[in-house]
C-alpha cells in the first residue's frame, strides 16, 4: 500500500512550517500536514489526495484551463483542448422494429463505435426518426454504496433533471448540463415513461476527460419493467473508444430492442468520475412533419417478450443486483477502445494497430505464463458471481494468513531498516515486561519504503538486495520468529511472507536490460500494447529474482505465501492495465503462490477482483487519514461491501500515535479505536482476514513505551486480534 511514511526530512520541513501533503488510504480524502511538532501530523483537511502527495481527484468547480485541475494528466502533456462536440446518439429510423430476438441476451450486446454516432443531436421534430419518449420524464439516480464524502464532491455537478431535457452538453466538464457521479460503486438511472410504450432503442450519453479523472464506463446494461419492481435485462453496450486517449470526447451507449415497457433502467459502474448528460429512449409514435406528407402510421407494436428471468432484488431500493451482470470487458473489447487503424484516432492524431495485430502481439505473453492466454480470453461478459460473506482466514486465498502487517523497507534510514528487536513486538503479543504471550501478526507484507524505489532494473535490484541483506529485513524477521518460537514452545510455526511487485505505473522509458532486451515501459513511446508486454517481461524477471534469492536464503522460520500488487486501483489511463494484472496473476499462480491486493475504497474494478486474478483482497477504509469522515458510516459501508464481494478489511493506524500534543494524541487514538469498534459492531473482528497499515514501525514505539497513554495503541490492537474488543460506541 503506497501511503506516505514520515521521514526525517519531512519532519524537518514540518518543523519549519512548510505544509506538505501526506498520503491517504483512499481516493478523494487527502490531508494537509501541519507543523505542530515532530510527531504531530494533522490528518484533517480538504479533500485532495488519492494515493499520495502527487495525485488529486477532480475538485468541484474545477477550472478546465488550470493544469492543477488535471491530476491524471501526464506531467509533460499540455491540457487537451476541448473542441466542438461532434458525436451524438443516432436516433433510429421511423420504421425501425428494433431487435426482435430479445430473448437471446448475447444478441443485444454490442461494442460502441464512433461510426454509430450522429454528428448532430437527435431532433424531436424529425419525421424520419423515432422520437425520444423520455423527454421531460422523471427519473431517479441510484447508488450502490452511498458515501457522504463522495456525495459532497458531486455537489458542483448536481442533478436538476437535465438528463431528460433533450439538451446535450459541450465537451467542457464545467457545463452544467453534465451530471457528475463520483465513485460509490454501481449506479442506476431509472426513467419512468408514465405508461407502457413501444421502445426500440435506449441510449445513455457520457463524457470522457482522462486528465481530469472523468472516464467512460466499461459498459452500460439496460433493464425494462412494467411496474418498476420486476426487471428484465435488455442488453449491454460496451465502450468502443477512448482507451488511453486524453482528448475530451463523448460516447453514447446504445442498445436496440423491441419491447413495450414503462420503466427503463441503465446501470453502470463509476470508475473515478462518470459524467452523464442525456438518457434517451426512442420509440412511441413518430412526430408529424410541420409541412409535407403525413407521418407514418406508427410502429408495429407486436413486441418480443421480456428477455431473461425477472430480477427483483434491489440493493438499498435503488440498485439492481443482477447475478449475471457484465464483469470485466474481454480482451477484444479492451483492444477495441484503443486508437486503431480502423477506428478512433488518438489526441496526437496518430493511429494504432488493428485489434487483430494487437492480439497477435499480445500472444507473446504466453511465453511468460503458458496458461495466461486461456485466462485472458476467459474473462469478459458475465463473470461468476463472487462468493458472499467476509474473506475468512481459513480461505485458501489467504495463504494461511489471518492478520498481515505491512512493513516498509529500503529507505536507507532507521525507519526503513528493520532489525530483530523491531519485529519482536510485531510478530508476538508482548506484555509490559516484553515477554511474548502469543502470536500477533502471522503474516508480513514487505513493501518498498514510501514508493522511493526507481522504476528501473537497477532500482528494483537495489531494493531486493536490501530486502535479502543479512541481519535486517527478511533475515531479521527470520531470527525474530525463531526466538519467539522457542519462548512460546511452538516449533512448527512459520511466519507467512508476501513480497511486493513494484509498480510500473511510472511508465519508465528506460527500465534497463532484461534477458538481453532493453525495455521501454512508456506507452507514449511504444504504444499501449508493447508497453504492456514490456511491463509483463519486467515483472516476470523480477519475480524470478525474488524466487531465486528466496531459495538461496533458505529461511528456517519463514514461508513465502505470495506476491502483492502495489497500485491500489486499476489505472484508467492505462487501458490494458487489466491485462497486465491478469498476466501477473497467471505468473504468480504458475509458481503456486497467492496474489494479494489492498485497493482503496472505491477502487476501479474492485467488484471484479476474481476476474482480475487476485486470491486475496482487503479493502482500505480511510477513516484514519481524514477525520472529517463519519467513522461509523464509512466502516459500515466498507464492511457491507466487503461482505458482498467476499473481501477482508484493512486496519489503518493514524500518523499521530506518539504525539506530544494531548489533543492530537487523543484524536488519533479515537480514530484507531473506531476501527476495532467497527469490527465488533459490523462483524469483522474475529476470523476475518485483515491487513494492517502501521506507517513505518507504528506499533513498535507504543509497544516499548512505559507511558500507558502510548502503550494503549499496542494493547488495543492486541485486544482486537484476540477477539476481545467489545466497545460499541464510535468517537
């Protein structure tokens, strides 16, 4: 997990009164550091940071001409100019009979293409096309996982009924015609037509501006109903443009049908931001021309039957739980979104390879993991429904880990270098005299300190050299476990170890040489496809280095459980990031190890983590890093989401647990304890799989302190791990 950890240099700046951003555990709730004392880092502040000091989410009321309002734009790229809008939904012809075979779900799935769009908005008075019968009709917007913080972010892009007023927005995201929807999982928009009417086409229109974090959804699925309660799937429209393209653009997700219905529902999943401007439903009677021949006689009613079984389960009364809803897009669908020789063009005006050429190139991945090709082609469309309920410690995906601490190493400073004494109070429950009374964290995830590892072969090798050095890091953990095994008389215990795969999101143009080949990871240099292949080669080389060094070390008291994927969300600026993750998963599984992920709350594609290839997912919460969040509400929301998607949770320690300021210390302690209260109240305290973010050595000092005010942080964690926490009141 790439949260910031405090270094001596940062502390010095804080003492000098310089304000810095400290990392957060979750998208959209950043925290500005203050200069209170060496150990005091205030974590309340305006929403700003996503995964650390260098990333921000789009701010309400953002200026489209201000570079600071484009947190996802590459640093060397100018702000893309939003030209005149040229794409609109194409209304069907007046004599359209729609899709007649509505019972065949696959026949109503389609990949959108710019060629499907019109160059002018549909006109209600055009006698040659079907009218938009949703004009002026009421609608509701539903949210799968409501969250007050994200709802507040949406306030500047508020819904005032503009989704059915027939007015299409410009390409500027400040146009009030757009409705902005931020995170919170799946979204539903339900239009009430007022009565049962013939429907031949449905369309929902979106904006994309990647630099500002406004992203096309992978797909939109439509449902129909006569009563607003019993729903039937009409079909799914998949994105066919915009992959990795920073040019502001629109896309209408359109499905043809042949039904009579009163209610139409569109459902999709937010990534960072979704911007919507019109929900069109074409059908009814064609309009009569002002001058000229009479209007056509009207549609042939004779609709096909509602497709598929009835779906009536509604989450929170506003989100449809469809067990066969689309999961991740297929490999072909992903490639269809890229600039290609037969499709869209990139912001630079250049075109990329065709889908067929890209598929042929990606076949190289089979050399890294023979089973990856079948895996990549097996995903897409509707994936298997995730097992419900929390991810439990005895689940095979945990690798035998119940509570996993995150340990940052490699900084060259005392906070990034762990010795045996540092590990003793972390792997065992030490009483006030320092005597172990039981095991504490039975798993240890080693991550690179504060994301400082260069994205190069030399940088990765340097971190691994430190990780496997004598007397520190892994060796120190091995020694500590050996000592505690003797003291607890538990000779068969082994600490489970998970090792981070460093992120490749920096898109290094000069990673270095691997197997005689110089690797360029930057899609701006080599294209999205070759960049993904090169990243996979770098990761494969890295994993082989880890396995070789692990075997040579021959640790007596440690067991390698798997690898950890460092980025906390699927990267929407890298349209083949999903493919890279799945390829990495195949390589991990080839070595009979588990694949771990700790996404932030609201991370892209978290609902489809099984299709991505992960074995173990624990969701961040973010309460510890933004005190303005209502702890009870956020913990309940994340707990419910974790149960729904079969995930564990992350316990997150605030930065100020050793503060010399009594007020600051109390606030931090209260936020720390809120996590434990949530566990007792919402049921994740016991055998649920948990990861623990502890800054760097965040519980070592409290464990060694003779001051009960500081020792409390350690004792509370021990109580929670032992399933002894019974407090029910949140602070």
